[in-house]
């Protein structure tokens, strides 16, 4: 089961009742917008002791259309690499 954006915002709202839900929502939008803007500029986004995002360029290549078995050229594109910190990995794998 995945945690959705509204569920995250709802949990933050419950944990911080002095903040308005619309302000939390706006802050979340700004946070994601700034990450996307940095990645578009080929910058590495690093939140120390939490996570890291960076872009990788996939070269153009030839691929096969599975229906027609026709060769198709796939253009060059950017992908996102995500890495979590060692602390997060340790917390995820610690025994209860």
C-alpha cells in the first residue's frame, strides 16, 4: 500500500495543529517544485542524512516494438536516480 500526498499532508496537519492545511499544501508544492527545478538544471539535490536525487542521461538507442517487432529509435532522455542515506537504510532494517 502506498502513502498518497493527501495522506502525508493530513498527517503533518495532525502533528502541527497550529499550521493551516493550505499552508502545508503550499509548502509541499514549493518543496517539490524546487527539487524538480534543480534536477532540470542538472543539479544534484542532496538532503544530508536523508536522501539524494540526481539526473542521469540515457543515450538514444534502438528498441523493438513488441507488437509489430518493428525497430523504433528511442530519443535521449533524462532519468532520476534516488539514493537514501545510510541512516535511513539502517532504520528501515533494524529489528523491532
